[in-house]
């Protein structure tokens, strides 16, 4: 029983390391893209390898980010309790996990097509490079957005071996959505970032201006999602979902305006989790039952 308990405990620590629950921010857009590119007629083999790709890429990126930020996270009171900082996961274990997940991503990309395989190395470079951008520029929020925005673009590459205008528009919407809520999330570390000479929008411009920039990012998001619907010739259910997304984003900023930073976690995780899930559900219903093929 003891070895089994140890294994379960280690798995739990690794899921905490990579913030498994935050997959809700990326997976719905990947799945939505699959339904779009297949016109609702999902191919299970391709879908399987796309999901494996996403799991491998995300896990490798998150683990590498924790390694790169090890010393900063240890000094930050908010992050000092993470598994790597407390010793629940050793640095060597995190390195092995990162390499294994990167290999999973590359090899699963090879199972899709040659272009996916070649571009997997470019994607890994971008994903790993993000971990150092906060040391260089306050534009790091948009680099993180690009990392998640690559998901929808990668789906088109995986299925059709091409990058289309539709995938780029959708990916851009995702990128600005992520940048917007990451700016909100980073307000928690504004003083720490200043002390450690780390770059972020809040540490560079202050919280008030940061929240305005976040709102502008989410306005661009709504615009890009609207453009996605037009280019993809989506129907009423899609636009109903877009209305729900817009309402959620408005509510997110209303929370912050009314209650300040005391409810950052609600604004960050709960609302944005609802955004991705609702948009996915309404989009898939529209694709399956109402979109003109």
C-alpha cells in the first residue's frame, strides 16, 4: 500500500507543479478548432494525437517555467509553497519530466504530419523562451498569450498541414484574452516584481493603467472572436456564445473595479474558466447543428 500511496502523492505533486486545472484555459480552444477544421466530423485518431500534443507541450512548458523561476518563486511568499520550492519535487525530477513531456510533444507531432513535426521544435522554442521574457520586457504577457494562441493554429497544421487566416484570427483572439487576464493575475506580484527587477505591465505602469490595458486586450479579444465567426460563417449559437463571453469579460473587470484586487482569483480563474468553456460549448453546438457545411 505504501508504494502506491507514494506514487499517488508524486502524481498529485506533478499535477500541482503544472497547474493541471489551468488546462481549462487552453483545451477548449483546441477542441473548438478541431470541430471547426473538421466541420463537425471529428477524426478520432487525429484528435487523439492533437490532445497528446497539447498535454505534452503544456506540461513541458509549465515544468520548464517552474525550473526557470525556481529562485524567484522561492523568495515570493505567494509561490514559495509550490512543490518545487518545498522539495516535494526535486529539480532533477522536474528536469526529467520536462524532457519526457517535450519528447511526447515532438513524437506525437510526428504522428500527425511532417509540417507538425518540423514546427514542433519552433513551438518548443517559443514555449521555453517565454520563461525568460519577464526578465527582459513587460510585453511578456503577450508572449504567454502567443504560447496559448499557437494551439488553434497548430490544429490546422495538424489536420491540413497549413496555416489559415481563420486559425490566425482565432489564435490572435486567444492570445489577447490570455494577455489580458495574465496582466490581472500579475497585479498580485507587482511589489515583488519591482524588488526583483522583473518586468510586468503592473510593475511598469501601475495597477490602474494595467487594468485599463487588460480591458483593451479583452476588447481586442471580442473583436477577433467576432471576426472568427464572420470568416467561419458561424451561426446564431456561436454569436450567443460570444455574447456570453463578452458578458463574462465585462463582469471580470466589474469585479475588479468594484472590489479591487481582493477578488483577483475569482476574476482570474473562475470567470476566465467560464469564458473558455462557454465559448467552446456554444461554438460546438453551432458547428454540429447550425453551421452551413
